């Protein structure tokens, strides 16, 4: 509560103040009065208040002796002075009037002209000045004196004729209005200060604010605990911690530095305090590096639990093939731009490994990585998983609804694996999400903006599906701004032995088994297989060897026992069989056209017939 103290020197003024104060609603402001006059420190020091209203030399003395208190002076109005001068003239028509005041008045010759009698003025600041001034004016021949209560008391002692200058009602009104306005302003400032202080002391880290001379002007409890002192304000930053090299830090403009304090590492962040386009100081935050690591670990663990973290980086791609290395460098460049990426390649060639590596090398690395297999879910379930749903959107919908994978991937990356298997209906909604960058949940009547990078993966048959009208051409263009065609394992034979040895060592370590030495003949034999499952098949063979081996040496015999060739050669033969192209009926062809979203010309070109023939086939369905 803000406290206002009104210093009233005489009873008549008390009544005026009581009347004015009662006209205000002062629920949060306490108003008291006291009766003193003069400038005696023994009377002024005991005064306790946030705002003090006083007049004359008393107001000046309070302002001098209590600089932290807001003083509202009761101003001397021209009407009040002229009224006192008129009374003095009535006392003696030929009197020389002496005025003792602390106010800065106009020239005494002007006042003399107005009054019609000689007037001399003596300006004072305290009680001693009043006594000196009275004596000075008496020597000049003044016979009637005009001034405040202190002067009147001295005149009574010396039998001098005198007139008391009293404050009028309007002066009281102005003084109370100014005091209440100051109290309201101070109350708001205290509220903001208390809020700021609460925020500072509830921060999880230490805070220090310094001015341009590196003098500490604010500190919270955490900073006092960190530096082991409760009196940081007013000290130099170098006094608090000499090893900080603060001058160099401020000059270099570094935003973050790592500083050892009390045997622990702290991340110190420096932010300029800006006021009116100037920088009067800096704010330093001290965060325990170990705590930051624990928090980061907790966040990543939680994201990992939800499957929203990319584990692999480009360093996990093991290769000595020049084409593969070129693909890795290309993918690194892709990672630095926000465009959509399409990864093409056979199953098991490492499309998700590349997707995670691109995410982890991008500016979005600290944000979620969400992966979904578009072929693993039916159409209705895939739509609700990707875009979310509201409560009651369908039978079995969770209470409160559920955010979709696009919302979960906000600010991060979503990986759409086997996107070529996505149903046409879902393709249309996905296209809109990519164009508008907003998601509408199933059953919702509002959209949610999302900032997501899309990485897609598909077998090379996606191009055939576009031609067959099973995958939208406009969506294909949208997802394939940047594309990579991954190399099958059989086309990078120099990597087969390298990868196999790498996987065997990895699985031996994972299962707690002793290491294996694979001879050159065995590694050469691995290159003779077709490897239709690519790296995934090679990894399985390596794990099988790590589990089944009984000796430290592995040769051709142990490789033959893995039965790699039987499966691989069978699949190779099946792969080399020329597939028979299924002939579609005119009705099936028309249904494909309607769901493709393509123009007649583009669809006709995709299925390999002329536009005229296409029109003839479709005419009976359109009539």
C-alpha cells in the first residue's frame, strides 16, 4: 500500500485538506497528516511515507534530507501572495513591506508598483535563512513583514508587524491531485517491479544485469547463491568473478561462453539491454551445463519414446563406392535447404537412413522426426494418422481428439515411406497440405498451420504408377523438388565385403560375442550373390553369421551355410522374368482417369494410347 503524508502547519489548512481528500476513492492508498513547520532535521527524519505533501521551507528540507521520498510542494499562488500584501498595506499605508519566501518571485519593483508601496524580497531555504532575512529586511527599513509560519513566529518574538501568507483552496486541490497521481504511478511501478522480481527469482538459472560500466544493477537469488554473496548490486562484475574475462566478452560481442564457476561448467548467455535504441547495459544468464545436458537428454528420451527422433547421421553411411559418396554429398547439400526430397530405390537400399541423415544435418535437427509407412495402414486409418481427428469424428475416436503426424512434426521433418502406395483420396488431401501448409483434422471445421519439411521414399515403380494414373502427377512434382536415386547393393560390389564385416562386428558387440575374422575368399564370395534385399538382406546374413559361428575364422564354407544364394538366385530369376502386362477394360481405364487428376492428354500419354482413342473409349461412359 502506498503511503501519503500531508504536513499541515496550521488548523485552517488541515480542514481544506480533509475536504479535498474525502473526494477521492483511495482504497489502496493510505493518507495521514502531521503538524510540523520549519526545517529542523529532528522533526523531518522520523517522517515515514512514500509521498510527502508540504509547503515552503519544510518541503525543501524534506526533499533535501529524504531524497528517496517523492515530495509534492504546496505552491504559493499569485493570488495568495497578493492577498497577504493587501493585508500588509491595510495595516500601514506608508509601510515598507518585507517579503520572506522560498519561492522565486518576479522583480520586487514590479510587485512594488502593483501594491503601490515599497516592497523588498528576501529568498530563503531554511530556518536560519529566515532569521537572517528578517534582520536584513528590518535594517532596510521594512516595518511590515509577509511570509510563512516560521517567519511569523520570529516576528511575534521581536514584536514586528506581520502577515501570514496562507495557501488557498486551489493550491490544496492541486497538491492533493498531484500526490494521488504520483501514488497511482508509484503503485503501478511497484506492481511491475514485484512481478519482475518474482519472475527473476523463479527463474531456473542465475541472472545478473550490469550497466555500461559493468556495475551490477540487478541480481536474483540464484545469482547470490551461485557467487556466495547476498550483496551483488553495486559491485563490479570483475569483483564477483575475476576469471570471467568479461571485458573481452563484451567487446567481442560473443553471445555464449562456457565458464567454470565453483568447480562446475556454466553456459553464460549475454543479451544487450536496449532502451531508446541505445544499449545501457547487458543481461547475463548462467545455466549449469550439466543441467542443460540432463534436460536435453530427458527431451530426447521422451521424443525417442514417441518415435520422433532421427538416430542416424551421414557418418553412419558406410561406403567406399564413388557414386555412393557423390550421393552422400548431394544429400548434404539437400539438407541445408527446406525443399521436399524424394528418395528412390529398391527395398533395403537405405532410404530411411538417408532421410534421417538429411534431417540431422539440417537446421531442423533439434526438432521432431516423424516417420510413417504409407503402405502399412488402410486408407481411413492413414488419413486420421497423418492429419489427426476431432472428438466424435468417427466411431472409436479418442476423447478430445488426436493430433496427426503432421502436427507432431511441426518445425521438424515428416518421412513418408512407400508414398507410392498411398491411396488416391489421401493423395489429394496431402497435396493440399503441402500447398497451403495447413492441416484440417478429420471432422474439424478449422485448420492448423504447420511448418514441416517432407521427405518421401518410393521404389522406382512410382514413375509407372504416375503413368498408369495411380499416383497424382501434381503431387509427384510437389514431393520431388529434390530427388536421389539410391544405388542397389549389386551395383556397388566394393561395399559388399566392407558392409558385411561392419555388420558382423556390430552384432558380435551387441550380443556380447567374440569377434570374427572373415577371410578374403569368403568376402569375395559374397559379391557373387544378387542381393535382391540389398543392405537389409546383407545385414540379416551378417547377424545370422554372428549368432551361428563357432570359430573365430570364417571362410567360404561358413558363408555357404548361411544359405544366401538359394533365396537370392531364386529372386533373381523371378526378377528377370518379363512381366505380362495386364490389359485393362475400358471401364477400369475410365475409373483410373477419374482418380488420377490428370488431363486427358497427360493420361493418354501415360497409358500409351492416342487422345482420339481415349475419347472413343470414354464417350459411352460420359453420355
